[in-house]
C-alpha cells in the first residue's frame, strides 16, 4: 500500500452527513461526529493522513456568521501544519459558508474543500462515502482555493447555490461553468490555481446585521426603514429583472446613502447578471445611492 503523502485536517461542523433518526420524534438530528466517517470507510487513511477537529455539531440551518469566523480561525491557526483542509457541514447554508470562506481566505495557497451529504451516513444508500472520498482526493491535488465538492461537481466557493433538496447533485454554479467534475477521474473545466507557499491573506470578521429583502409588487418602504431604526449596517435588495426596483424605494436609497449604509441590488433571476441602468427605475435607483452587484 502506498503511504499517504498529504496531511489533511478535517473540520467537522455537523449536518446531515452525521445525523441519525431520533427514536422519539423520528426526525433527523445530530447523532454522530466525524469518527463515524472512518467506520463508514476504513480506507480513508489510504488517501491521506487525516486529523480531525470537531468545531460544532449542528444543523446548518442554525449556522451563523460567528461560526464562519470559527472555521476561518481554525484554518488560520492550523495553516502551517497541514497541506489542505476538508470541511464537512450541512447543505442548507453550505453555499453561504463557502462564499464567506472564499472571501475571508483570500489568495489562500492550499485547497479548502467543503462537502456534506443529502443522505445520512448511517443509511446504506448514503452519498457521504463518495463525497468524502472525492473531497479528500481533491484536497490531495495541486490546486488552491475554496471549493464545494458535491456529487459529481466541483464548484468555486463563491459561485455555489443549493439547487435541489433531494438530488445527489444538490449544488449548481451560478453565472459561470462548473469548475470541474469527478467521474472516473477528476476533470477541470478551467485551469486550477496551483499550490503556492505565499502566506494567505486572511480577513476574518463578518457583520451579522445585514438584511436580505426581496422586492415584491406593491411593497412599501416601512420594512426597509425599520431596518435602519434597528441598526442594520447593510441591505441586499433582490430586485426585478436586471435589477429594477420600484420608484417608491428612492427615498430609502437616498437616506441610506446619507447614512453611508450600503444597499446592494441584485436580481431575483436565477441566471444572468444584474445590469442596472438599462431601464429608468434602476437608473434612478443608482442615482439615489443603490449599489449594483454583478
């Protein structure tokens, strides 16, 4: 047997991958920790030398920005001791976490691979085994950056969205092609950034008082202005089409600009980019202080 050459730190954060059915309620809840993975597949150690750090054991519905900070800190504190990192967590907020890590671990010179499962490890038909094996395999390769590995897809951390609550290929790439795929082997659709020895530029700290609001026809501004009274530091506004917002929101944009509170406007459309200024409503919104996202 070939001796593993990579030292990988597995950061355990809970999720379906480690859940079991509660005998009283029948629902899935936290039951196991990362050691279950080695019972699921005892040969994981043939891929790499794996160490485990249990950060928390939660349903990802309860994941918070403070927990993202704990993950970033764990990577930072262990950065010099490991070749790469695999993070297991729940799928519901995985794309939020992967985006946060992609920005916090800027220019990281090692791979950080995030994965989980749609079916718990205790089930005979679980997808956990394959996702773990593929994540450890990817983490052992010559690439750097933050990625989600799920099903057959490799997706950039900042380009992932959960697209299905039941399919084993649960995640999709938005506004770009999948970074790569795993079938009989690993295939990249774009050149992977290689490993590098430069110290990473880590920017930790996330502002929890940021609201995401979806525009609906006929909405008034009471909700938006109440966010300012509650001390929110930023707003993401999901506009119509290419980023259009109702004209009655203009006073809100003007007030937030005066207070230096950023209001970023995106599109509710699942595909395509936000192109504000094509129509009069979004043109006026930009003039009033709205920030276009891309």
